[in-house]
């Protein structure tokens, strides 16, 4: 027999561990009342499209944070992939450009991961170094070049839809499903949760700690590159001035989604909802005419509130 | 008006949510008394002591506490400090990166005009260590000490801080024979100064050797308080587990079969110095046999077995034969594949992933059993885990509960289940019952015996002599990195083991 008190506690526990989803629903409903422009197809679509890029970055970041690491070079990845994609398309490589860029991201991620796994460099430092390397490379590649690619296949595809779903959103959904599967139903997924929870125990249980660390940074890089390619398509050009601050937004989404920075926990679904929560929050503030500086303050407060709520659990 | 008690706890009740951890418990300690507090894991001993040391706010529990007959309000660690009640926890609370002296004086550093008076601090710390006959440099960082040494430093610190009431939670768990003797002597001396000592332990021999009175808790209730001199072991064990225990160690007929694992002339280099931590060790293990590896802490037992199974940071030199074939394991993964399981010594740091569920922990080392075509099958996983949960009688409603919600004994069973899930032919257990209560201990011994009866090879590293004697079929004794002796079941006695373990024989 369960007493009323126990049942209440269960409900409270459930609410706390799924608070980001509940908060998102409340915010969404409140937004409908706050601005008549919010609940329109155009607005909702643009929120989704805009934030799909951030959400994909957040998923990549989540994979790395689960291992107990962090990747500060998210923005730099986005920056260099925007430049390279445009450059390669200009160079006439067509669809192959996409695959070259993705492959390059895997290699960069493997290098970051190897620094962490084999050279024992702290993830913060390894990826900080990678940030300036990538940024420098992007500027070198970009300076003095005109990299407009309007009218090529990429901008056209990014603006298009498939069965009514905007293509960037479609990509986000695919990335989400793939990682939902990878994290929950594969040896690698189990492995990285174990590594983040207790590296020593994981190693002794036969989990390939170093290989999985390298792989998680590589997969993180892959996500960042996918986001960069989408951004390139949206912009219709290559430029080295984009990407700043993407890592912070990604970390914020992961944290609002309930993952611990110390590793070993986190969910793809809640991370996506975390990213969308931030997106809707920005959108409604814009619609209500709140200026961007107060918006930054609200964002900071939301992050702190989220962490406090998870702590109560 | 004094009632003759240094501490009197009356009708203490403490609940966590719906669970009553301590139920109307009354407990008294006399001045200058060593009062043992025992009971199975989860009986409420630690919670009761946490109430006394101010871990919980005063309004979160009911009942009253009297100190020297006067009512005291204890609701924060500061209150306990004011009333001079000190506790040494099971989990060490020293800071690894600070020196011994800095740890002892943490928050109490002697100061001079320019800040901390280092000279005075080191001198006083040396004095304290000397009192404990601890031959250590006070400037040594804590992380370089053995767990046993750390424990003694922690106790020295508690005694230095002074107090009327000193509570020790399982203080001898990480200590070796010599260190235990030493600590018990210290406590006896300390008692003569009029300090009251509450001594929480699972080790029955210590209760009889040390305590004046003993209180037994079970399921959150106080069962009884005895004069130690007037009670028999059987009576005490019966009070602890609530039924009569026929035998501490299960008996089962097993027969040694063929040689399964053989170690020849095996040496392991020291990770820091240019010496060997294990030297020319040779051992043989048979199917259907429980072999004990005994010796003092630091004798090289753990290093030997973990190097053999690919888990040690240094690579060993020598020959290892598995089922007659020479093998070399470069990682635990390789050893697991070959059917060797290693239940490590410290479940918190190397055995469990504490923020994960019971299910996650149990299936962690045997994922290949539940993965087909790269895909994990949760149904199969649940079946395997639930089966092990039943077999090992892990006390939980749901395998998806966090492993941290279990008591120590049940956590240890989860670690064991993790390795049983890999279906190992050879199972190495390093201190398998440390910090585990009598009831769960018996169950763990039963599992070991059953595994041996099914033809598995069981290797047990243990510092607990009665345990080594009680369940081993054969024992190797190590001393300073070398195998000093091999004892058959008939030759086993505390005396014969200690002679080899201390290098006399």
C-alpha cells in the first residue's frame, strides 16, 4: 500500500527530473497568451529552424559532457566548417564538399579526443587550444576571399522542406534519433555513461575507455560540423565571423536538460527540449519587444534556476 | 542533576521520507566507557550517530538528548563541536593534497603575525604522531599514505581536537593486524582519561576484546544492551540477525580438479621506485577450489592478482598459464574475455558507478551477452539482472533504483553480481566482505562455495584471518612481495598464517 505522502513524493520526484519538459510546456502555453504573433505557423517554424542548429550543437556537447569532458571549440568548428563548405562548393566539389567537411570534423574531434585520452590533457585545455587553432585556420582560409554560394544546391536545400518539414529541422530530428539510439542502445552509449560516472570502475569492467573518449570527441565534432554546414546554407556564404558563443549555448542547453557537468548523466531528449526552451524564451522576449541586453540577463537566471531545481532532486 | 551518563539519547526517531531509519531508540553511554554499537548494515547505527553529531537539523528528528544529565539541543555539526562530540567516519575525510600536519590542524592552524605559524604547527603535529608512535613525516601529503595510515591520522586528529565523546565508525576496516592492535591499545588508554567512546563495528572479536558494554540495533530499533563480559558470541550474533546462526562459515564438500590458472616466477615492478613490489611469485589454482591469499597490507597480494589479470598500472614479468596455455593480459577487457573476473577491494572507487542504477552496474562488464548486431536488448538485460538479483538476494524492489540506495552489504552483492554476469571460470575476490554485515557475509560465502562446487576457481585475497581459515581450501601467504608459504586446510590456523605473514617462518 502506498500512502498519500509517498505518492506525493513520487510525483514531486517525477516533476523535478522532468522539469525541463514541464517548464517548456508552461512557457509555450504562456507565450501563446503573451503575444498573438507567437502561435502562428510562420513564427513557430522560424523558431524551430533557427534553433535546430543550436540543438544539434547541444547534442554533440552532451555526448562529450557525459564522459565528464567538455568541448570549448564548438563555435570554432562551426566557423571553420562554414568557411570550408562554402569554399569547397565554390571549388566545384558539389555534394562531396559536405562529406569532406564531415570527415575533417571527425579527424579534428579525434585529435581533441586523443589529447584527452592518450596525452591526459584536461578537456578544457585541449579544446581551448583547438579553438584558437581552428579559428586561426578559418581566418587564414577566408581572408580576402568572396565566398558567396547563393543559388547552389546547399542554400536551396536548407531553405526547402521535405514532406512539409523544413530541412534543417529534419536534420535535427535525424541527429536526435541517431543519438537517442546510440546513447541508450549501444555498447558505446553504455560505455560513456560508465566512463563519466567512474572511469576506473569502467576500465576494470572491460570498457575501452580511451577508444570511447576519442570517439565521443569525434562524434561531438561531427555534430558541430553538421550545424556549421546548415548555417552555411542559411547564410549562403562562407565567413569567419560566425560561431562565437555557440559552445556556451550548447553547454547551457545540456545543463538545462539536467546533465551533470561532472559527467555520467544526461539525456538527449531533455537536451533538445533545453535548447528549444531557450529558443522559445528568446522568441517571446523578442515578440514582446524586450531588448537584447535584458534577454541576456534572463538567460543567465534561467540557467541558475535550472541547476538549483535539479539539485533538489 | 546528573544521572551518571555522559550521553543519554531518549526515544530518538528519525525518518527519511516514508522510511523510519531509527525508531524510538534509547541509548546511553557512561563516562570512561567503550560502548560497542553493532548490527547489520542498514540497522540504523550510523543514522543514530549522525543525530548525535548534528548531521540533521533539530526539528527533523524527535526525542531528546541529554549530555551529563543536561538537556542538549543538537541540530548542526557546530552544536556537536560545542558539546565536544567528535566522530570519525567510515569514509575518510582527509584532504589528499594537503600534508598530515595541515590536515590535523585544518581550520585550527596556529597563527603568527604573518599568517600560519608553520613551525609551531609542524612541531605540534610531530608531537601528536609521536603519541601514536606513527613514524611518518608530518609534511607528507595524505595521498601518499596507505589507507591504514590515513585512518590512524584521522583518529589522531579526532583525539587531538579533544572531546568528551568520541565516535568511531568501523575504524579498523582498512587497518592491518598490527595497526589494529595498536589502535585498540590507544583506545584503552584513552578511555582511562574519562572519555566516552562509541565504537561501531562488524568485527565481533573487537567487540569482545575492547568494549565494556555492547548495544545491538536491528531494523532501526534498539534490540538490547549487554555487559560484554556476560554475553556469548552466539547470543550476540543472534541478536544482530534476529535468528540463530548455526555457523559463521558455510560448509560444502568440494573437490579440487585440474589446474586452471598457474603463475610461475611472476614479478611486478613498483610504480614509483626501482624495485619489485611482487617478486618471483608462483601459485597454482585448481577448478573447484577456494584458495585464500593472506598476508598483511602491502604484502603485494592485490598487486600480484591485478597485474595477472591486466588491471594493474604496471606490467608484470613472468609466466601465466590459463588452462595450460600461456597467456598475457594487457587490459581487464582481455582478462574478462578469457573468463577471469576480479572483484576489486574498494567498491566505492573501483567497483561501482554510484550515480547509476543497479541494472546498469550489474550488466556493465557483460554487455556482450545482451548485445546482438551492435544493438542492446533491454529485455534480455532485465532477465539476466533479475535472475542475479534473486540468486544473490539483493534487497531492492526494482533493479532500476540507484545503486547508492542500497546498504553496504547489498552494494557488495551488486559488485559480485556484475562479475557473476560475465560467467567467469576464475573469480578473484579482493577483500570480499569488508564493511559487510554478518548476514550478508554468510550469503557471500555461500555463493563462493557454490561457485566452487560447480567447478569454478575461486581466489580470495583477505586480511580477515577467521574468514581465510573458515572458507579457504588452501592458502598462500605473502610477505613483502614474496610467497612465503602454502598451507593446506589441515595446517590452517591464525598462528600458522601469522608466522608466514610477518616473515618469522
